[in-house]
């Protein structure tokens, strides 16, 4: 497979986000868990016959077109090569494809920016896997599969920052925080922290990380697995803690499809199957186990 580029797509306007990482941490209740039943999965049920291999109405017959953004960051993808099957979301995409009857060489990857993927209008993909948090607002423009990952938003700071040892959300009120535009990371700042200083917005996480390194912001908000990746990249950075759940409910990632896509029910059925047979837990253990554990900000 070759990584192809959809015309007019910008680089990553990316995301938002927890770690359901290590299976052992699930029991510990540190905010990481395989998807729970309360998160916005598709309500339609796919009949076995309609999801049979070769019967799906994909964009290209015999091919499943999977989109994600570029750069594609660890631990969701590895080496910015979604097609290599490495990283949690790349592995999930191939597992879903397999459930739908598509072999690895029948999966075609394409680049679609985060904001473009969830905007109204026809899509240039069959499914998009890119840390999309399921929300009622986004459901107005796109379909979501059943959730494949529970996520939490996390604050990263330099160890020298005044907020590095914060233990409460209140301690972040006067901090200058930043996040990627259009993400639930940004929403977590405005809804959970409600800072007195206007949050900074960035086109992608690369720009946000540079701002943190240069001291332009006191803290960066990203999902927990990404937070661990950031601290591994930026010397002298630390995870401050996990923010409270938005609206008190679990935030969950779902696969994005075109609004009203004939594939939605089948993709949800595939994700549900991966959950029930233990595949998602195994993939989380393989790709996310090293990103487990962070203090809770009260």
C-alpha cells in the first residue's frame, strides 16, 4: 500500500482524547479503560448479510480507504507511516478492516486533515481514524462508530514551570495554557479549567510543543498517551495531571464516517467484535501500556 494524499488537505489540525492503556491499569481505575457502554456508539445494528465481504459500498470496490492526518503521531502511529500497522490506531484500523473482510493489501491510506474530516460534506474516505472524540455536535456533521478507546485530557508543563507541581484545577486558573485548534483538548481548558488567561490555540501539536519548549505557554493540554510522548520528546517536561472528565462523562474515540454512511453499522459491529473478543485490550496493552498512569487534578 502507498500513502496517498487527498488534494487540498492541510497538515494536522488535530485532536483530542485518555489512556485506556494497560489492561492492569483498567482495574486500577486510573482513567484508562476499554470503552464503556455509555459513549455514543451507533444505535443501528448491522445484519450479518449486509456486512459480508465484498458487499460493502466502499468508495472503491474491493478496497477500504482509511484516512488520517499528517503528521500521524505516536503512540497512535509510528514513524508517521499509518500503513505500517504500527501504533494503536493503525493496528485498530487493520483489525477493523480484517473484521470487514479486507486483507492488509486491500487497505488504502489517504491523508485528510483533522478539521476537514469532521466538517460537513462528502468525504474522500470510507473511514477516518484520528483520535476523534465522539460528541453530539460532531454527530451533526459525521457518523461515528462504536467507541474504541476511552480518553482523558492531560496537562504537560516544563519542570521549571510554576504549575509543574499543581495538584488541583484551581491551581491552573492563572496559567497560560494551550492546545490544538478544534480539539477537545481546547474544550477541556475552557470547560474544566476556565482560566483567567485566554488559552493559546495552535494549528498542530508540533507548534504547540515548540511553544511549550520556548516558554510561550505554561502548560500544554493533550490526551494522556500523547502527553507521555511529549514528555519523552521534550527534555525537562513533566505530566502535571489529568483534568476532570468533560461533563462528567467518559470521553471516547470513535471512527469517523460520512454522515449517513452505509458502512457505519458494519464498522460499529466490527469495533464491538474487537471489544468483545479482547482484541482492543490486547492492542492497548501492546501499544499503550507504557503510557499508563498520571495523577488526577481535583
